[in-house]
């Protein structure tokens, strides 16, 4: 049940850090949205199955799942940021190879 708490905490901490540091970049904004979106998905999923406030018998397993979700979101975000900041020569070469459309 606590698997959505980890991305929620990451999204809130990241959003508050961005606000206090006065960061306005779009990449950071999208990371915050991805974290919060994952936690909303977890809330909806648990509400749908009627286990929104039920405590699991294995809390560490749930927190591990939440950490895995948060790490996956961060890795996907990092990949997208990397792809958008690629130099044009790398992009044109990857188009020739067939990696980048």
C-alpha cells in the first residue's frame, strides 16, 4: 500500500526544492510532474482495489517497490533529457544508423 508514498515524497521534495531554489527549467518541472503522476496512479490503483488505507504485511516490500518505481521514473526522465540535449551531429548520425527517427 505504501508504494505510492515514495514517488509522492520524491515529487513533493523535488517540487519544494525547485520552488525554494527558484528553478524555472522545464526539465525539472517535468520530473516533478512525472513523480506526482506516478503517485496519483498508485492512489487510483489502490482506491480501485479497495486497499487505499490498508497496511500491508510487508511494508519494506512496498517501500522497495515504490523506490523501484521512483528510480524507473528518474531513469526515463534522464534518458529523455539526454535525447533532447544531443548535439545535432549525433542526431544526424543516429538517423543514418536508424536509431533516431
